[in-house]
């Protein structure tokens, strides 16, 4: 590198830094601020960058300066120090050509919803123990949005049906009431829109957009804090409060429960915890088979049970991956005339590996003691033979929670709860499941018990 660069040299340096910066500062911020920035000067040490407004200058300086410095230093092969200056002439319109002559992709300028995928309906959702609670809460919310479970917070690892449930709520609400304003948006697009709004001085318009929303479905909220930090989190909190305080329904999906979210705002966190918090867990093999069967039928394919069983055994922990494997098998069927067999399927989906990571699990003893304590009955009575109502209901609750929160088999649960057989366990579980669907107070109780137990 020469000591002082030609003007085009420093423009090239800047252009070659952009793709890497998009990774480190986030695509949203990069599209909004960095692509429209202009190199004003570079003396081999100080690199002066013109940006469109004070907001952009402060945002970039406070949050991303070291990343930008590091990136340019690496490319220039010597230390580079960036300084930002506001250049009024760089104000949007967004479709203005960039300095290099490339046309900048216009940034999203309309605020609002992402369309719903028609496939993600309640009808297409297979209900099983791993998702029964979340499903019941989602159903309830779509019947009377804003009335009962607000906010509803659904969390799970990736590929277990959060987006599907969120969108199912959206479909159901609009089906009941075509005039209802439903917004489904990923936290990432929300942040994108906020950045656009702030950059273009359109925050008032942005906020107005949310004033008439009836149901706000926010997906992957973990990105709120992870991508851009406090400013977007603040705006999210503002929107959340506006809706919540006017009894509008908020449903949130996340990869972690509220207490594990990386957010700064404790008031936001406690608000998120105040509603119903429901998790989705990995489906057991029977459920995986049922899901595969349903998807295969939707693809117009009837697969033998042993083939469904093979795929379901092989892929445990992610329904999206399960579907991917199935689609690969379907594609093979439509492209060749080979009859399917287990060895052939094994070959087709050879690259899919069994990937499951055990979740932290509670002990049965702990759960039983906790419930006994909450319901003012003795553990001894709970595990004993008595069948009067004061003792049967707490026993049912404890059995339900054990099945939800542990990997214990029906037989093991029955054994613990006083040597009862597996059908008694199943009966208790079903009783509580049914109550959850009809009795709000039971759903709230279970919500609270799960929260407390999982906080251990
Ligand atoms: P997440 O948002 O949790 O990552 P998705 O909602 O995108 O997961 O689900 C991944 C895929 O699995 C989707 O195609 C979805 O339709 C499917 N899926 C998840 N749960 C179920 C279920 N219970 N029944 C049927 N399909 C499901
Ligand atoms: Mg999702």
C-alpha cells in the first residue's frame, strides 16, 4: 500500500470493506448507514467518512467504530483510524446512486407486516405432548385476542414450530375477523424498519403504524438486542407498551425464555414474563412420524410406515430438518421410478445426522415436592393411595408437570407416584391437559409452576 492513497484507492478500500462490515455491524445498519456513506479523506492514518445525519454518526461511532477500524486496518495492512462527519448532501432518497457508481438497493420503506405463509395454519399443526400447552394458549389467544393471555411468549430451540404457531394465530384471527389488523414481523425486520425510520426522520410515522394494530406477532425476538442494541430495544419496548396498555394482543417467539434473553431493559423482561410463557420441545418419535405422515400426504405421497419410522428415528431434534429429509426423499421419488425401501432412504438421507442435545432436566422428586408445597398437601399423601379430591388434583398436576419437564417414562412416573400403572399416569396427564384448554386459572397455574421449576 502506498503511503497516501489516491482518491479512488480509498474508495476501493471502503468498497472492499463493506461486505465484511455487513457481517460485523449487521446487514440492516450497513444497508442504512454505511452503503450511503462517502469517503471524504484518507491521509494514510485518519480515514474521514461522511455520513447522512447525526443519528448515523453517533450510532456508528458508539457501537461500531472499533469494528470499522479493525476491518479497514486489516485491509490496508496498517492502523486506520476512522472519523465520522455529517454531510447533509448524503440525506436520502434511498435510491440515490452510491459513490462508486453502483446503484444502492432501496431500503425497505414501508413499515409493517410480512405476509403469512398459508401452510402455517392450526390445521397443519400436529398437536402432541411436546407442544400441547403452547398450542392451547395459541388457540385461546386467537379466539379472544388481547383478552386473556397477554403477552403470549413462545420459546424453543430452532425448528420446533414457533413461527408456525405465531402465523397460525394470525390466520385464525383474520379468519374470525377480516378487519382485524394483524402484523407478523421478525424482530430483524422490525429493527430494519426502526433504523430506516430513524435515519429518515420518520419515527412518528413508524409509531403511528402500530397504533391501530390488534395483534402483533413478533418472531425471533432474540435479535432485538443481539443485532443493534439499546435503541432498537427501546423502540421495541415503546411499541410493546403502546399495544399492551391498550389491550392489544402481543405474541412473541424466541429461542430462549425471557430470563435468558440478552436484553438490557429489565422492565421489558419482567413484562415479557408476566403473561403466558410456553415452550415447545422436541417431539417424540410417534409425533415425528405423525408430522412426516401429514407432510408426505400434503406432497401427495403415501409413504410406508417403516420408511416414515426410519426418517423419524434418524432425525430427532428439529422438525425443519425432518421436513428437509422428507422433501429429499419425495424429490427422489418424483425424479426416479425406483421403489422406496429403507436402505434406499438411508442412502438418500445419509448426510442427515442424528443431532440432539439433552436439555437440562428436573428430578421427579423435586417437582412432586414443589407441587405438594404449592397445593398445601403432604408429599406422603400425594404418593399414597388416597383418592379424595384435595389430594387427587395436586397429584394430577405433579404428574402432568413431571411428564412435561422430565424425560421419565410413564412407567417410571407411575412407579414414583406410589406404584401406579402407566394408564393412571396418562389419565392424570390428560385430565390436566383438558383442564388447561377449558379453565384459564389452570393454565395460569401451570404457567407459574413451570416458570418456577425451570428457574431452578
Ligand atoms: P421455529 O420457528 O421454531 O424455528 P418453524 O415454525 O419454522 O420453527 O417450524 C419448522 C418447520 O416444522 C415448519 O415447516 C413447520 O411447519 C414444521 N412444524 C413444526 N412444528 C410442527 C407441528 N407440530 N406440526 C406440523 N409441522 C410442524
Ligand atoms: Mg422461526
